C-alpha cells in the first residue's frame, strides 16, 4: 500500500481541483495568490513532494542533458583527460541548479571513428567534451541540440565554447621571451588533428615572430599527449644536442613530464631551462618546482556550456563563445609570484 500523498490529496485539502494543484506547482500565472497560498499550505501539511519526472513527462519537457566524454585510448595511465574532471563536476552542479537532470556518458571510439555505444534514451541536449571525435558522433547519434567544447562548427544546431588558446599561448611564450629566453621549445601537437593544440602552436609561433626570433623546426616537438610524452620530447632534444633554454608545453601533463626528464638529465628548472604549461590542473601546485601555466577557466566554461545548450533547447540564437585565459606565474619559469 502506498501512503505517499498525491496531488489529489492536496486538492481535496485545499478545496480545489487537481488541475489547479498542477498549475500552482508549474508556476502558472492563471492561479490567484490566495488559491496558491492555500495549495502550498495544504502541500506542506501533507508533506507532499512533486514527482519531477512525472511532471516533466506530462509537460513534454524532459529537462535532461547528456555529457559525452570519449576515452583517451592512447593513454595507458587513465582513460579520461584530467582537464575535464572539474568541468564535468561543475556541469552537473550547475545543470542541477537550473533544473536539469545530467547524465554522464563515457564512450570509446572504434578504429573507424564511429561511436562504440550510445545511450538511446531521449535527451533534450548533449554537451560533447571530445572535440576531435565530434563529427563522427554528431553524424551517427540522435538528438538535435549539441554543444561542443574546444572546436568550431557551422551547424545551426550546434553551439561551440572554446578557450582563447592562441592568445593564451602567445602570452605564455611572450613572458618567457621577456625573461630573456631565446631558444624556446614547443611540446605538443601541431598537425591540425585537434583545434586547441593547433591554436596553441599558432600562438607560440606568433610570439616568436613578434619577438624577432626564428622559428626553428628542431625546437618544435610533436608529442604524444600522455604522462611520458613530455619526457620523451626532452630526451629527443638532449640526445640530438639541440640547445634550448625554455619549454612551452601545450598541456600541464606534458610540462610536468618534461620537468621530470630535465631533472633526470641534470638540467635545473628554472635556472637552466624555464618551463611553462597550459591548463592549470590542480597538480601544478603540488610538483617541485611549481609549474607556471596558462589557466583555462573550467568553472566558467561549464556554466557557459549548460547555458548554451539551454538556449538551443529554447530556440534562442547561439554563437561561438571564446573564454579568455589567464597567465599563472609560479616557480618553473623563474619569475615567481604567489599563486
């Protein structure tokens, strides 16, 4: 037997119809203040709780979102990019605050780039956190309202949210130049496979050009984006006898890995080689020396992603939103401030 009070019980106690109770809890302006107060008082007395799922089904609005995260199958130390962890948490928190149920869908790409599996339950909107795999998933998956992090799209059903990667990289490399560094190595991807790394490489090149420094191919290291990728790049630089006095790493993970290899080669940071990362992961403050980096605002990004997908659902116009980055100076570049 179910003793849980229903809207029928609330209606009987308040002396109104069940449809009036529904209008009150749906915020309808058609209900007078006096009747609304009576219904709320009756609901409180009965300890009545609105069945949010049933209400959504009756209204035809699901108010649910799916966050798609694609596994990084090339990373043997973990399948989820650590950069996304705080962003996912804030998406769930802020989405809940706005009345959305948020589900996380972890996906694995196949060799042909198609989805390994997709949740077939209906959702009002999807937030996609793996930009290089987006086109394959968007083509094969259901759903009309998509927001993608970290890349650009001209699809009118897709909103894009990106960090200002090029400006962030430009600021980081310019800072190293201002510290007197002249042989600055780039560690990361620059093949065009992933937008954000292409833009960071472009920022690196632009800063060197503005400083009147040559673009030396030998200093531009194409790295696997894993915990060992930065160390491997440093090993190649040292083994090749290539002179360098600074490193701009396209991710913090690469930067921390590079510092580990520099230490193994007896090269001191920052005295001999200054190191700068990108992302501002929490671990930057726990390594020694603490890693200078470019901060991406993951909290702001999460809220903008949710707001953007909500705008798509409501039929409002959307556009690409570029979020500013911030230079965070710590120990590893040799110009410490308290951060």
